[in-house]
């Protein structure tokens, strides 16, 4: 048994196989998951053929410096927003050799939430070089920090699995 739950390992293995078959690479841009998505993918032997790079951009400064999220976006919409997640995915794609990038930003808790952005709210975005854009706003709720992070990994993997099935 590996580090991750069996379902995450199985999904990751299927993603690695599908992307390898298509000749595509993946980049990740992670805030609230702190690298867990890249970790789940690289848990799989042979993942170096598919995983190009992962950006852990926990602070706003890191989001700006590493993947080009604009200060205006962060000031206007906040780090936990559709707009920031989409810019994170786009920035990761543009700063990598990948065909697909997935990005996540959210409030894992236990603190840090507000009425507008409660604990457990996560925005995920995926973009591809062929122009596919996917965004999901996931209100996981106050299920605990670990569970929010693992739920986010599962959703990100679902998005990656769907993207490789989409027409090129």
C-alpha cells in the first residue's frame, strides 16, 4: 500500500496510463493541497513520463512570482476565487512543457473562513493547450482540514481524467 488511499492511487494510475498513451504531460499549481496532487500522481511508477512539474504557491506572492497571477486579480477577487484558480492553471500551463494544467486554491481550515468564503470552499481550474477550460467551485464544508485536502485531490484527479478523454 502507498501513501494515498486506494481509490486515489487507482485513479492516479489510470491517469498516468491515459496521459502516457496520449503523449501528454501534466503540470499542477497547488495552494491548499500543498503538493498533494503532484504527490498522488508521482506515487505511480512511470509517472515521470507524464508529470512535468508542480508549483506549490501557498502565498499570494508565490502565486504572482511563480505562475503569474496578477496582483489585481488577487486584490479584486481574493486568492480563493474562480478568477485566481483560472489564472493559476493558465500560468502553470504557460510555465511548463505540459499539455494540461490543474490548479487548486481554497480554505482547508479549520480557521480562515468567512461568510462569503467559508471553510471547505475550494476552487479548481484546469486548462489545456487545445483550449479546454474547466472550473469547479467545491463547497466541501467543515469536514476537517485533512478531508478537505483529500477531497480536493479527488476532484482534481477527476478533472484530469475527464480532460484526457476530451477531443484534442
